[in-house]
C-alpha cells in the first residue's frame, strides 16, 4: 500500500488553523497504512471538523464589534459587557469572545456578532440551523440527535433540537403574509400545465392542551365510552396540484396548519397562492376536489374563482357501498354485486349519478323505515351536480382527492402521530411549516427568507447585510 502524500496548501491560504491542520493531517496520512480503514476515516473526519471549527471561530470573532456605542435600526445601544459564548456550527461547537450592548437599563442585550452573522436563536450558525431544521422536520429529535452523533459532526441535544421548530415557527408567523406572497410570486407554474386542482382536508392530531381528561370525564358522566381520541383536534392540510393535458400530475404545493377555527389561515393561504397562479397563467382549468363536508364546499364554492366542483370519487364510492349494504345486508353477495355494477355506472357512464339516485330511491321505497338508507340517498341527491365523473374524466380532470389524502399522511401522520406524541401549536406549526416547504420544493427559498430576519446592519460597519428580498433565486 502506498504511503499517503501530505496535503499541500498555497501559502496565500495560510492561517493558524490551516497550519495546524496541515501538520496533523501530514502525520495522520503517513500513518494511515497502520490503521483500520474505518478508524482512519473517523480520524480524518474528526481532524477536518476540528479544523473547520477553528477556522469558523477565527473568522466569526472578526464580526464582533467593540465600540462604546452602536446604532441598530435607529436605536442607540451602549456597550455593557464582554463574555465568551459557544455557538453550534454544522461541524460542532465554536467558541468566541463577543461584546454585548443594551439600549437602556433593564432592556434586552443585543450582540452585534450574532446580528452580523445571522446567528439563529442566539445559538445556531445559519448552516447548522438549516440542517437541524430540515432533519427535525423529518424525524423526532431523539432520532436526529442519534443520527448527528453517528455522522460525527454537531451534537445538539434532543431537547435543543425539539425547541428549534417552535422558535422558527414564531419567527415565520411574524412574517407570514410577506413570506407567502414572495414564495407565491416566485413560483413558476409548470410550462405544460393545463389544469390546477385545489383541495383541503384534515387529520386528527393529539394535543397537549386538548383537554383530554376533561372530555373523557364528561363523556363518562354522560354514559358514553371513555376510550378513543379524546384530546385530539383537527390539523388542516391544503394542496394545489398541476396536471398536463393527459391528466398526469406535474407538481404539488402542500400547506399545513395546526388546529384553528374554520381553517381560516389555511383557506386564506390557498386563496392567495391560487390567485397568484391564475394571474401567471389565466388559461388554467380550475378543479375543486373535496369530500362532502359542508364547510369545505362553502369555502371552495364562494371564496375561490369559478371552476369544476367534484366530490372525491372514492368518498362517493364509500357512500355507495354503505347504501347497498343497508339495502341487501352488509357485505352480502348481492350488496357486493350491486356496488360493483353501480360504482362502474357512477364513474364511467354519462348521467351515471341519475341512475344511482334512481336505484337508491327504489331501495328506499322498498325499505322506507331504514333511516340510514335515506341519509345515503340524500347524500347523492345533494351532491349530484358535483358527481359528473364521466364528463370530468373525458376532459382528463382529476376526480379523486388522493393528493390531499396523501398530504394529510405525509405532512401530519408520518411525523406527528408517532407513539406517545402530543403537540402544542407553536412546535406543531413549526413542523408543519417546515414539512410543507420541503414537500413543495420550497425549503431553500423559505429558509433564505427566514434567515434574513436574524440579521441586522450595525451602523458604521460594512456588514454586507442581505436586504429583505422581494424575490428568491431558484
């Protein structure tokens, strides 16, 4: 095995940390033939991360400001103290000396070094914060902590990771309207899109402040069952999906919100994004797909532009099956046969909904005392204008809400309904916001918007502060 050659670094690039790295790396590479290769990889990685920490520390220190007074956003701050602080970088801890300033007695201190570097929540260097935010949006904090330890870079605790989404959410919500406007304004509708479909739905989420015990006690007092999802509330999800002329889905924007009255924030977000999309490409065919929930259709019909309204076919099929089960006996051969026949009629035949209503009306006439059968009949009568499935399919329009059902699972269920999990709004909204950005391919753009808010210009210094952007580079 050949002896590894030492690293050569141009003289112009020398700094104390790099000189140290060169010396240590030379020794390590000369002895690499005597090491188990995994041990050599670990030693090499540790050496590189240590050098990165030292370089970051040296350069971060240069951002400190040590003057009697400074001005930030029109407010004068006076120097009050200096101390050392450890920050979290993507390579591990970085320790620097910093200067603290205060605008007056009892006011909160500011740290120019943090404002110039864009330190996130007084602890995270920007790259580390971005990586940690992405990971904790995908995995529980304990798993993220274990993964980072295995990778051998930064090693934040699970509790530190758990706090990050809530803090980021508080910051995002402060700028929610301009952030969403910029993201929507920068979004490019797929060139071959001819249809945009919008939908909304919800998923029950266990809440820490969901009054779980109170609800169970009340149910027990009323003689109701005391088991079940007491303390759960409905998180809401929305989607905008784009389709080509063959009905193939091209891309989807996903949105998620923690429980709130009438899904007001989600509805406004969908409306804002949709309006931007239709401004950009007015010729798009608009399709609104949802289950039969009254509140959904009140919103979709009255607050969004005119378009095709479609009851999700698979929900309709569930009601159809229930109707024939009520007519012929649950899962009986006759019920299965009728369901299969009329499911095909409903989906494939022009005027299929009229034939379904006629068949169910006949069954109700035969069994007038079966109130649940009448309920199913009324469901089809009420929603018949939104069940022209053959007509919609002939135009290659989507007739199912599979996209929104999947969004509920991928945004909420997969990450937020693991064993033992319960949520409060700030932390939960942080997860939903991050996952929505990730699944909409907007994470990098969203992070750039968010990270700018942690920076500020210090008067009298060339800080090269990034201004709040009107556009986000792709």
